[in-house]
């Protein structure tokens, strides 16, 4: 078959084509490419815009439009729609159009999946028949009706002419090549592209004449290999061609192999489109798009795009910074995915408003950047309407924070000028210094209206400054600001002294003189008063009892008052001008050097802070130190630190009082022996040492036989003298390492250290008993008495309380066996231990069985009687055993590891109760509760408890935690720091049972407590025991000197309250003032207080309803 025959075969009709029809652009995209043509047209022509409409019969166009509308609105299509379409010969054929069976992935109603099929009868009328299939390509042959060679040639010519005509009107470049790559066919568009006639081009080698030189050999070789093998060529490629004028054009080619009837390759058919301008336009578009993107990204404003679902479809770099995410991760996200609820809700509100109005919306909104900056944005939202997304939002936000602040500052400056206490006027030098502006203070100063004032000149008010003098002054003012004191003469004749400051001011190319002046009558009076005050201060400094001295920035003494010099043992001249630190503050009390870097006096100069140091030492001239408390504060001059002033006083007396309180708290005032508190502390320490070093100690407990009879017959003075004599004798037989204490009344205890054998203890007990062999001379009476001793060897891990209990049991047995003997405790389990185990078991379930509850005991101001707060107390009411004392079950909880959970339970219920009081608007002051020493040893437990208080949302100043002295000393530094951090947030801390611990003074320095609570044991006996009264009095005095409040516990009588009030005690609690109350009674109690005009305890303390 010749080339024309092959062309005819390639342009003949086929059976079915299917693909996607774009109803917007009227363009068909073919899906099945296993055929070359349909209705005699190559498939690339079918994909041209509007091709199907052009080929359709005009009478069938309404049916086609109606079917497309049905698809767009209801996504349905007629089962078989018959349309008449034009073939390559100019004849119409019935083509069946139906919905494609393949599923459509897109939801776009503008895309129609459609199939065009030619019925068999129509194929016959077109005089075409299918030829054998080879490699999925269909060859179309001529009809068998042409029986002669002439008729065949004529038919080929006519077919050739029709094909050329159709290809010409199709607007597609068509080229066919033979096996050698020679041109066998060019249509009109191909000729126009190449710049030559078809007759001239036929037979020319395509590769040698129309391809760029650099690619000819490679293309020719590839073509030769393609023609000699069965490989299928690329159906769609972009390749350049060279025209006769030398221009290079880029063509999009669609290639199909041509074969003869036997399936042998005879050439190739290429249809193409010149896409040179398209690619240039695309490149230009890409460049412009890149420029536009660069421009958008370089804009500091936030730019974002959203679709109608409020999902982001794009943004610029500034918005990426704001959202802390890249554009790729932002696209598809919504505001709730990127921002906090407040910001997201605000954005959504304004988006909805704009989408609803479909008009621009502008507003201000505060937002927070990822780095924490708060920024005010001026945001403009504009309707966005794009073909692929429909309605959307274009947003542009500008940071107007600085502008807003500056505008506000400008308004503030104007307001400040107008409301300034200093008078300000502006005058014009070109108008003989006429006043053209005055602020409110100046108008008030001159006492005339603004309109009157603006008609006057400066010289009208200041006779000293005539016009000539003002001009001379103006020349100097233009060089620098000048100040002078002068006098203004007002309209009423009053002369007012003023201080005037003038400077030039340029506005709109004109120069004015700004003058600020002050009425200095008060200043002059102040300066006179200051001179008087300085004189008085000098007198006060010289006659003050406290030491006061000043330092310059180098730490050199600049002045010292007589009292300070006298305390230091120097003459003032010996200190002034000398290095202060090296003379009086060079060392600690123990002689260890004190570095200047650690000196708080010099720190005030370095960091500008004031310091109060409660305990330190200064050194006298005789090289003796003495304790001081001092305050160091920086001295400023013109906002610059020029030194420091230090005020100090000798606290030797206070230290002596503290030592006395400490001694009284831990020693028996009668015998001078350690008391129960000190003994227990040493006992605890001895047990710990024994565990660490594998040492054993022994506890000896004794009392005097028939001591009560001696008191009753000879009186208490004789009994006291006997106790002193007994203590003296027993001390004589003890070692220095043993501890001998008066436990109370006639009870004594001995702690024998480092026991190697029980016989050592027996020997000591015999020595003690032998001390009673000789009679005691008491007040002229010879008294014969004896003692019994109970002994327990401390060789196990038992607690102090358990060992004391066992020694007490042994003492009781010694008395049973006859007085004047000693008994060792036996190791059998006692009834007390059994009861403790049973109690622990019941306590473990008490919370869950709701047997625990809280009561609240009121606290009152001793002076005014006003309610100041409550102490929350834990109670346990067992259904069978009744009310169990905290003194019984709290130690068990501490030993059994249950105290942390109970402490949290207490804190939770206190928070709930306080929350109810606050919600009801009740006034209650502060609620305190105890933290167990065992709790305080657990940093995690304390943190959990304090966190609970904070998370309750109740201000921390409503809470006060009570901590004993010994518990504070056992607490770690981290726990103390944690407590201090909550103190800084408002939490209050009270030292409970003050005076009963071993290190009370250290405790006050270690923790920022605001209250001391005097233990009820001191209050109980203070009216009858001078020792307890002295402790109470000394404690109150110490607290007052430290600026702390004092709360007395256990006040049970009117006389106790009167003594406490007389001694200066701040607050009190006890049964005399109010019993602990349950929750409901406490609320009624507080409501009753709110209805009273005078909230004093005297109004309700006897009410049985609340006790």
C-alpha cells in the first residue's frame, strides 16, 4: 500500500472512544488510546476545545445542552443519547453518547465521564470495515467495491484531498515519514510552520532538514531502530524543529506507527501543535508568579487565603512566622488547628461576618506570637472568588502596635503638656516674643483668659526682661538651654518668684521659644525648711542611740555618729576616710574571714538594693566582736549610687534573752537538769547514733518513794529542796557522756550511753539507789527516802516513745516487787503494742468509712476581741470506740506511713470549706492547719499538698500552715525553699508549739514565719509556775522584737487571757474563747458574726449552739 493509502487507512473511522468532557471549556480528554481515529479524525483533533460542538448537527445541539445541564444539576445522564456528528468526508452519522461505566474520582459536576460509540449499521454506511488487529493498532483498508486500479487511484486521490482539507481546517500540524525518515505528507499548517510548500518538502529527509543540528544524529538513529523493531514510540513528546528562516519552534507531537496490511512498519504519523508561545507564556507566567510570590513574602503584613470552609489555602512568610508553621503544613488546616481557642474563635467570627456580608470587613484584633509578643493587628478581610474554590477569604493584617502606642503616646504627651503642673508658654521672637500658646497651668498662673494672654508679650509680665534684654537672651538660648530665676508681676500687682528655662523650637520652618517656668515660692519655703530639717537631723544623728555611718562607692567611711563610734570603741576621726570593711567588718564571729564580695553593706552599693541583716558581728577597736542587727541602703544622687548608709544596734542583750529562753525551754528551772524536751531530743539522737555505729544505750527511769507525803507534811519548798539534793547526789555518780533529766514532778531519767554489757547498767542502777542510803538534810529535817528504777536496754529499732513506755512498765514492776530496787524490762509484746496495731488497721479504712471529719476552732485578737481566723483540727469518731484523740492516732499514722494521705485529705477538706465560706461572702480571716514532721520530711508530699492549695483557686493568704520547730529543722533545704516560694505568693507559716523544740532560734532564721504559737503546756501552768510564765513573757518579747505575731493556745480561763493581753500577746484560742465546731456550726457562727455590728468574742463565746 502506498503512502496515500496508508494515510487513508489512518484517517478511517473506529468503533468507540471514551474519556472526560469538561463542560466549562467544552473540551474532551480521551481516556482510551488503543485506537488512532474516530469518524476518520485523529484523536488529538477530538481533544481540541469546542471540536465536538463544531462537528455536531445544529438540530441536535439542544439535546446535547439539555443532557449537560441534567448532569450538572442532578449528576444524571440519558441512557443512550443519539447525536449526529460529521465525519472526515463531510457526512453526518448517528453516534450513541452514554455515561462511562468507569467510576468518577472527582466530585466536580463540570466533568462528565462519557463514551461515544458508532453503531454497526453506521460503520457500514461509512464504507469502512475493521482490519486485523496487530499490537493493539487498527489498520483501516479500502472497500472491496473498487475493483479496478484506476478507480482505486481515483478514490485515493479524492480521499487524499478530503484528508488534506480536513487536516487544514483542524489547525493541527500533520507530518508522515517513510522508513528512511523522508517526508511523505505535510498539511497546510506544517508547511506554514516550516516556511515551504508541500511539493518542495515531499521527499526531504526530516532529520537533516528540520531538526536542530545537535540532535539530528541521535534522532535519526533512534528512528531507524524504531522502524526495525516492535517497540512502541512515545505517543506524546515535545521536540523542536528548525524552519527555513532558521527559527526554532517547540512542537507538542502525537506519534503513531504506520503499518501495511501485513503488519510491517512503513513509517510514522505525527500530529502536532506549535507550543512555542505557550511555553514562553508559561515561563513568563512562572517568572511573574515567582516575582509576585517574592513580593507577597517580602511584605511584612500578614497575608492569608481561605476557602469557604475556613480552611487555609495559602499564606505569606509573615503569616508563617505568626502561626509558627510553614505554608505546606498550614494549607488545609483551620484556625482551631493552629491557634489557641481565643484567637481561633476571633478569626472565625470575622471570617463568617465577611462571608455573610460578601463585602470587605476591617477591624483591630489582639494576637499573641509564638515568642509571647502581644501584637495589635489592623486586619482587612476581602471576599475571594476563584473558579476552583468558589467563595473564600483574602486577609491582610498589619501590625499597628507601635503606631497605636505612638498615637497614644502623642495624645498622652499633649495631655501631659496641658495637664503639667509646670507652666509652659510658646512665644514668637519675630513678634517681640508675643505669647502664642500657653498650657492650663500657665493660664492659671497669669490669672487671665487664653485670648487675653495671647495678646501680651513676655515683657508685659516680666519687667526685668525688656525687649532688648530678651533679644540678647534669645541669641544665647539658640545655642543652649538657659535657666534663670526671675519675678512675674501679675495683674493684681502680686510678684511671684519663678524659675524660667527657655529653649528653641522649630516648627514648619519657623523658630519659636519654649519657656517652662515654675512658681518657686513653695521651693524657697522648702529650702528654708530643709535647712532647718538638716540641722535637726544632724542633732538627731549625733544624739541617736543607734550606730549610723556612711560609705562611699569604694567602701570608705564618710561619716559616723557618736553612738556608732562609741559602740565600736573608735574616735570618729579614726574611722572617717578609712576602709570600713577592713576595720570593723572583716570576719565572721568565729574568726573566719568575710570577703568583701559577701558583705551586704557593700552589696547595697553594687546592686542598689536595701538589706536587713538580723544576725552579724562587728569588730571593736580592741579586736572583740559583738552581735549586731543592721540595715544597709544605697544613697542616690541624681539617680546615681554614690554610697550607702548603714544603721546598726548592739543585740547582745537580745542574744542573751534568746539563750535564756532556749535554756528555760530545755532545762528544769528547779534543778538545772535537762527537762523532758531536751531529754527526748538527746534520746532520739542517741538511738540514731547507735544504729549508725552499732552501739547500745540504756534508759533508766526512776521516781522518789513517798514524795507526795513529804510535800503534804513539810510543804512544797521542802519537796523542791529534796529534789535539788537528789539531783546533786545522782549527778555525782554519772559519767559526763550520760544524760540525767528531770522528767516531771519527782520523775527522773538517765540515758546511759555506750553500754557494752547489761551488767554495766545494773552497776549504775545500784550506784543510783545507793545515793539514797544517807538521809537528806532538808530545812533542818533529816529525810529518809528511796527510789525504784525501771530499766530498758535499747538494742532494737524501737522508737523513743516505745522505750519510755517499756521503762515505765519496768518501773511499775519494780515498785510492785518492793521499793528501792531496779527491774529490767522483758521483751514480750505488750498490750499497748497490740492496741497500736489494731488502731492502725482501723485508721487505714477510717477515711473511706467517713469516720474522719474536720472541726474549726476560732482565734481572736486579744486586744479587740475580733475574729482573726480558725485552726482546722482533725477528728476521728469510731462507731464502736467513739471519739479517738489525735494524740493517739496521729503518731500511729506517722509510724505506719499513712500521714501523707491523711494530710492531703485534710488540705482538700479545708479548701472545700474555705471555698464555701468565700462563695457565701463570709469573713473569716485565715484558716490554719498542721503539717506533720513526717510529712515535712517528704519533699514530694509537701509539694503535692501546696500544689493542692494553689490549684484550688483560693488566694493563698487565706491559708496558714503550722510547723513545729523540730519538724522545720529536719526538713531539707529544698522543702524550705518550696515553702518560701509559696510564702512569697501569700501563704502564711506559723511555728507551732514554739519553745518546745531544740533549735527555736535557728528555726526563726531558717523560715519566713509570720506567727509563733505558744504551746498550751506553757499557758496551762503559767499562772502557778513562774518558769512557764517567764517562758511565755520572753517568747512574746522575742516575737515583738522580730516583728512576728504571737498566738497563745489552750486559753481556758479569763485570768489567762488577761495575763496574755497584758504581756502583749496578739491572738488567742482555747475553750474559754470557743470550742472547735463542725462545718455546719462554723457557717452558722460566721453568719451570726456578719449580722453583728461589733464582731467580738464576748458576744457569742457562751452560745451553746456553736460549741
